[in-house]
C-alpha cells in the first residue's frame, strides 16, 4: 500500500526536476530580464530578486501598462498629478534596487481600464518592446497554473497579455512592419518567472537585499500610507511627499509594517520553453513547468 501511494510522487520527480533553472537564479549573470506588470508598485514584491539580478551583472527592465493614475481616496487629487506622483515613486523605488531610470517603461494606460483597451494595439506595443529589449527572461503575474487564475482588473489583463505578446514576438509575420520598417528582430523568450502562483517551484534567497526591498517598498507613499492615500500633502503638481510628511506615529507604524512583512526569500513558478504552454499544469494534462 505504501509503495502504491509513493508511485505518483515518484512519477512527478522528473517533471519537477526539469522545471528548475539549469543555473540557480542567484547565480544568473549576463541575462536580460523584463518584468511586465500593470501598475507602479506591482513589481515591489519581487524587488529583492530584481536587486540581486541587477547587481549580479544582468540587465533588468520594468515595463508597466498603466500610469497608476486612479488609485487614491484624496478627493482633491487629479489624474495628471497622481500620474506624476506614481512615476516619481516608481523611479525612487527602482533607485533603491539599483535599476536605472532608463530601464523603466510605462505604456501610460489609465488605471483600471486595461481590459477595455484595444487588445491588438496593446499587444503590438508590448511586442515592440520585447523585440527592442530582446529579453531572455520574462517576469509576470501568474496567468494560470492548471486553470486560468482570477486577478483583479488590470492584473488579470497584464497576466495574459504579457504571455500573449511573448508568443507574438517570436513570429516575424506578426506585426511585420516592426521588422521591415524599424529593423527590429523577432525574439523567442524561453524562460519565465511567474509570481503569485499555486505552482511555485523556485525560492530565491534575497537575504542580502532585504534592506533594499524595504526601502523600495516604502517609496510608494501615495499608495501604501494612510496620509498619502487619503490626503496627499502639498499644493503643487511638482511636490512629492517623503516619510517626513507622515505624522510620527504613522511613520513608525509604516516602517515597522514593511520591516516585519519583508522576508528573506521570494518565490516564483519557473518555466522553461515556448510560451504556448505557459499556463499548463497536471490538471490539464500538461506538465509542471517544462
């Protein structure tokens, strides 16, 4: 009976083995890594890994679909001002993890409206950047392991669009004007790191980058602090709040919150191979990551 119960686990071992990167992520170097998310701050939960990869000689880019120009409860805030604030916060966060400002790309869609945008145009724009950057690794929301996963608006669209664009980017007859007129080249992305997955199969040690991540996460004051979210200080479009704008009690709680919630590891579902089966899992007759 015990042998019978062990057989399914034993049969899964080869699949689990080949789902691991050939070289541990902590040892990656010389790769181009592109993270695709929906909003400024979506990348924050992976900042330890991104900081490590950048410092280890990889070239890390962050591409976000929206300007993050809606998520506030401050009734005096405008979309235009909030867009400036969120860009400033994103670049500040990236400075704490060593990623240069020129490696930040924002497509400028309105927060909350991505799934209502023209999908072909959005994929075309993503494909342009994939072909321009030529990433080796795509980091994105989990599009679905075994089955499609529900995400809140924008995250849901970003999860699927990131992989849809990866599939399109490798075929020269999709958006051929990019090849003919702009002299870009197709790119076949063969490595994926999905976050927020039930199928996580790699854990990255970010012990040396915890402080970088704490500082970067605390940069999103308009999003993560009570004062920034409800009553953003200053009366100028060019004023950006700092931790000093928080009342002493709130500041102490804010800092404690991020120190207590930032661990020494980050987890992903690593997948190697063409993007067509990116969401497949055992329940669909696929495999666990190859």
